[in-house]
C-alpha cells in the first residue's frame, strides 16, 4: 500500500561503488539531498517504463487491427459518417 498525503517512507537499498560515488554528487546536480536525487531518478524511471508499456500496447493493438478485417471495416464505416 502507498502512503497517503505525500508522506515519505524510508527504504534501505544496496548500490554499487560507482552508483554511490554518483549519488554523493547530489549537490552538484542541483539536489538538496540524496533522497531527492533518488526520488527524481525513480520518477524518471517510472515515466520511461510507462512510456515503454504504452508503446508496447499500441504495437499490439496495431498488430491486432492489421489482421482483423471486421475491425477495419467497423472503423472505416465509423469514419465515413464522421463530419469533415
């Protein structure tokens, strides 16, 4: 379950030496602390993951549409009634 109202939960993670050195440069990247850097990194990762999932879903729908003649006819008939 997720926290309500934007409260923060602490979590211990293990990272490599290279990642540790990167995180310790948080101030030079404009972050006020390590946590804010991690939060931003996770936000970006989540957004990228959702984007990839959406693209995968669109590709699947395109594949289904390309092989379903009934669906193509239904779409074409709906488009023919669409005002220009």
